C-alpha cells in the first residue's frame, strides 16, 4: 500500500507517495527522474547504483524505499556545484578513469563516501572502499589514482600520491 515517504535528497526535502517496498533505485530513476544512478545487476553485485545514504555508500537496488524515510541521500546529481565539478568527478576525468560511463557514478559515490569519512586513505583502503564496484572497461589502476588524487585535492595536499598522469605529485 502506497504511503508518503519523506527524505532529504541532494540537500532538498522530498516527499514521495509510493509503495514502501519499491526499490530506492527505481524511485530515484522512475519517480524522481534522477537517472545518473545506474541500474546494472539489480542484485547488489556491481555497484552501479551506489548512492550515499546517511554518510555511507549503499547499493540503492537493495534498499526498499521505506528504509529511506527520514534519511539523507546524495546521488551523483548532488555532487557538482552548479557548473563546477566535485573534486572526485574532476579527478576521474583527469586520470582517464571514465570510459563507457555505466559504472562511473557508482565509483564516484563510493569514493566520495570514503573521502568524507577518511580524508587520507592509503591504496588498500581505497581498494576496500571500491570493492563493491565493478568496471569492465578501464581496469582499476586509473580509478584508484583518481581517488588518491581527489583526496589530495579535497584536502589541499599539493604533493598527494597517485598523480603521475596530471603531474601533481609522486606515485
């Protein structure tokens, strides 16, 4: 039975009249028209649908909409500031970590959740945080470099590791 479900989405209060059993990914894409969150496997195995919910990266294909009641949810659409990309988005472009684009929003959201909670992750922590995301195009080295670069950019470190491509640091 449908009911009103209210939550914060990309900084704005949303009220949605829907079935609480509907998947969050379907509500985002079909009801709220935010199609940046991708649908890959719909079983929680690929990470394409990753969003940040209450500060944690989650697979929105596994979250019933009813669990979003009162939550703070951020999607890929909520990262850029008008026409200025978020440092994680910019780093993905600068490091060639974007190819087909199917997995990219999920990787970016997982990376942002990591960097929000750990501003200076080492390579193993980056790999662990991204372990729920699958890429079939780029491989993972460029993605890991992008996250390491974004960490430095977000926290003012001009000598951050992982930036051999952009020449901003050492590898």
